[in-house]
C-alpha cells in the first residue's frame, strides 16, 4: 500500500520571506518536522468527513521563521479510512515512514485515541518508550473498539508494547472516576493535577525532558468564546500556559513523535485557529533550540543528607536543569527541578525520586 494515495497535499499560500510559510516544503526529509492533519473524529463521537484546515494553516504560515534551521514539512491532510481501524492503520504507515528518516511527525487533529497509533508506530522502531500525555481525563475503560475512552488501557495493557514511563498531566478531579486515578497511582505512574501546572512550567518540566512521545488533548485547554476542543471546558490551561508547555515538549532530548488531538476543527473562530497555529510554532521553536544544544554535557554534583542517608543531585552546567541520582550515566538519573533540590536541603525528598 502506498500511503501517499491517502494524503491530500496542502494548497499554497502567499507568504513573506520572513514568515515560516516561505520555508515549508513537501515530502518527508531526513531529520525534519513533519506536519500531518487528521479529520477522523469518530473516536470522540464525531465524523470522518474531510475537514478544512485552511484557517489553521493561514495563521501558522504567516508566523515568523526566526532563525529556525530544522526543515518543516507540511505533508497535507490524511484521508479517513472506511473504519476507525483503517484510519489508524494508514496513519501508522505514515508515522513509520517518518521514523525511518529520523523525522519528528506532528499529528494535528483527529480524536484523542490516535495516540494509540503514535505509540504503536514508535514501539515498532524502539523499546522502553517514555510517554507523556496532557489531558484532563484519565480513562482506563476496556473495550474491543478503540476510542478516546479505551485507547489508554490498550496502550498500558498490551503485552506487545514496551513502556518505560507514563506521565499524565493536567487531569481534573471533578471530571474523573476515582478508580482510574487510584490505578494509575498504584502502578507508580506519575499523575499531576491541573492546579500544579498553572502559572509555571518548572514543576512539570522534568516529565517532558526525556519524553519520546507526547500527546496533547485539547480538552485540557480552557475554551474562550467558541469551543476550542471537542469536549470544551471552562477550566484548563490558558493560552499562554499551553504555548509554554508546547515549547517544553519541543525541548525534549528524545522527542520522536507528537500528537495534538480533539481540536475543534468545526469552529470558524479565528482565535482558535491562531492558538493552534501558535502552539505548533512554539513546539517547533523548542525543537530548534534543543537541536542547537551541545551533545557533550558537563554536570555538577551536589550531596544532600536526610536522616543519615546521602542523596545526590546533578546540575547540567549548560542548561541549568537538574537530575536526581549519582549514576555516571545521566540516562539512569531521574529528571527533577531545582525546587526538588531545595526541598531536599530542608529535609523533604519528593517520593517520585525514590523510584530510582
């Protein structure tokens, strides 16, 4: 099967030389960022008809390209399959082609269950995946069909998938079943409430630092005027916060794949289109910054004594980012924040760090 038969190329837009649209090309390139727009919303109770992403593209194309060096590809719009499973299969073929060329696919639109395809395609190419999801909902429902309520249980429960860490950020207590939250905690995956993500990215930045896969459920973003997402919420990350988190996603050392799902493509609101376009822009900015970082890093070691036990923290001299653990291989240390170090000096150690 040639997946290109299922992709409709994007139309061209007139842009200035300083705008990012002037450097966007077609066709998957080695080491590039590949944008693909998806219209299948059946997993969230919508339809699979082709939708018009022109409004989002116009807003995105006219943003500044700054000094970005990583090639940006707009692959186009994915034609939905006859069934949801068909759409997942076609998408996985596209994703796999991107991974073969060390490109970072960014899937925009479609329902939240397409995170399953992102995980499945990446799992074919590597093991021990670090997966971070921003979503206001934690659903671990079982079922044969795949939708936004069952996809996470299919990922976490599959014997064929290799997951190293799962971080769930932005959940809201009043929208979730208590049992799902308890189960996530029992298996020692990290779970962070919306309130802990507001105003600053410092506390949750460590959950993005080594992420291979990050997906964003737009339902975790507050709606204004027109609904921003398929399940609009009055509470959520605000416009500035979600853009700041998109940049943190791009700064991940290991980023292989990104999904932005449940965006309300049925909206004609220009401000919604602008926000999604700027979310993409900040993601790309983060990736460009990360690619410019030196490959060789140097670390300072700090020791903290708590109840006669010595604990080690390490600071990246270049980035000023912190890690917990004394292992010479930084990959075996746990990303943490400066606040974790400061709290340890006061005698309190974050329980999350004891997983080491």
